[in-house]
C-alpha cells in the first residue's frame, strides 16, 4: 500500500468502509446502498452522488474493479489492494474498541 492510498483511506470514512465491505462480493451501486441501509438498520443512507463519486475514485485508486455490466448496472468487486486497505481499517477499529473497553 503506497503513501497516497494510506493518506486518502486511512483512517477511512464510513462510506468508504461500507463500500469496500459490501464489495467483498460483486455488487452494483444501488445494491450497496440497499445493503448498507439494511446493515445499519437505516442509520446510514448513502446518496447516489456520494456512491457513484466514491466508486469512481476507488476504481481509479485500484481499490475496486469493474467486472461487468448487467441490466444497465455496473458490477464492481474489491481488489487485493482494497482488501488490504479494508483489513488495515478493521484492525484500527478493533484497536479503538479494545482500548475503549479496557478504559471502562
């Protein structure tokens, strides 16, 4: 993972986290929006503009890749670099959680 990727994605925004998390399986933007809403019980809703801007940036940065177009929807999947970034963020979140629990 190069310095540019670290600077942009670590720590990660919630939107970026959920997009990468949801793309462990191939999906399209609207599918991600629905999954995030379901996972967060409606607490987080990603707008179409945010979703498609994020997908474009993440594809350009090599975190996700376009797989195919199906029913006029672009299907994406996380790349190895995207998985590395997601794992880095998960470790960071786990560390924060552990510290918070030990401090209570």
